[in-house]
């Protein structure tokens, strides 16, 4: 019996010594100390031992158990320590490595320019409104004093859905839609996409953006228009910017003018940017034609107003000194991230 125990003990200790994994130790624990383990089977065979020898054998079994348990615990601790050291060695986190950068998108120069224009006019008490891009011929032309046979239609050739529906060629129909819905005082800007059947080149695109402005109230004069646009130009291009009004013709305003700003590159002396003239054309404007007011049921004897239209791309091209409009539509991230 004693030899048997010694054999079990040395066998168990040898197996523990050899084992290199924590799971293996558990298997050994079950095999020797478990309910059906080797030591337990020795205890079960106690009935074959002479009664006077039983306490002694029992003591020997307990000693063997204690030795095996101690060895198991010692080896378990050793393996756990080795495992942790191995983890520390291999799972190194280098805190000095540069972090992975999230690539952020970038605002388009047209969006930046639009927000700038909106900020200026909202600051002057204007409301920002929008209108449909697919528009009735009536709103795009007729209600703006451009009847069927008017030559202005040729200059604004657009895309027709049918005889009476088209892709709007200007943001001006929003003037009419606003005046139909709202009585004066009216003070709005209406930014949005417009369409023309133009070939793509450095200064043309079949789709671009305009910002329309409209003010209607009692006693609105050309002086109000001049003051408003001078303020707008100063805020957009710098406080020293001067404005110049050149007589022009638009069917829906009378009188009408085109507005130039003094070149913000050379201050008006003349440079490559302003083609030597010292002035840069930025928008068209005028006093709302009495016919347009009448069509919207506003009495031109009681009310007057002014309107203007700015090309958003034109503003962005000028402000960021971009010389080809096509760059604005190509969505090349290398180009866009400069702004
Ligand atoms: Zn210049």
C-alpha cells in the first residue's frame, strides 16, 4: 500500500513538473485528487487494510494529497506568472506611435461663400427663402414681365419639361412666389440652383447658383438699393470696397443697373485680376418694375421695391481667386481642401 502511494505521488509530481499549461494542471488535479482519482481509489481500498494500520495509511494518503496539492498550486502560480510576462512582452502598446487620422470632409467654396452672403443679409434683417427648381413658365418669365415673344427668353434658354414647365433659368421666380404669399414689408434673399442650356467652359455651366434679393415696402428708393449693395460689397470684399452702378436693362426692373466693385486685389489701380480696369462686375439689380408688382397684386402707387441677383459661383471664384469655374464641380478633394 505504501509503495502504491509513493508511486502515485511521484507519478503525479512528475506530470505536474512536465505540464506547461494551466488546463493540463486541472486534468492532473482531476486524475489524482478527484472523486474518481487515484488517491480516492486508494482510500476506497482501505477495507483491505488491517484495522490497526488504517490510521497510518489514512495519514499517508492525506500527506500525499497535501504534497500533490502544494505542487499543483506552486506550478499554477508559476505558469500564470509566465503567461502574464509573455503577454506583457508581446502585447506591447507603443504610445508614441502616431494615431490613425480620420479623414474629414471639407466645405465646398460655394457653400462657404453662400454662408457668408447669407450672414451679411440676415444681419441686415433679411429672411432666407427657397423656391422650386422645376418651375412654371409663368413664374420664371411671364410674371417677371417677360412675355412669350420677349427677346430676353433667348438669353435665358433653359431645359423644358413641357410647354409650361421648365427648369428655372433664374432665382427671380421666388420674388413672384413671395409677393403672392406675403404682403409688404418684404425683405428676402433666395439662394438656389438655376439652369441654362449652355455648353460647359471656364465661365459657363448648364447648372449654377444664384442668390436673389428682394425688398418691397413704402418709400423704397434707388438710394436704399445703393446703400444696401455698398454695405454688402464692403462686408464681402473689405471695408474699402467701392461700388459703381452702370445703367443696364432687365425686363423685371426699371431702372436697372449692373454693379461693379473696386478691385480688391489692386484697390482700383488696375491689375491682371481686374483685367486692368480696376473694377470687377458682380451683380445685376434695379427697382422692381411696376408691372411685376401689379401681377402680384401689390399697388405700385403705394409700394416700391428693389431686387438684385448675384451669381454664387462668381462670388466664390472672385473671393478665392479660382480662374476656372469647372474646378468647382469636379469634386477633387485636393482642390477643395485648400479653402
Ligand atoms: Zn485689380
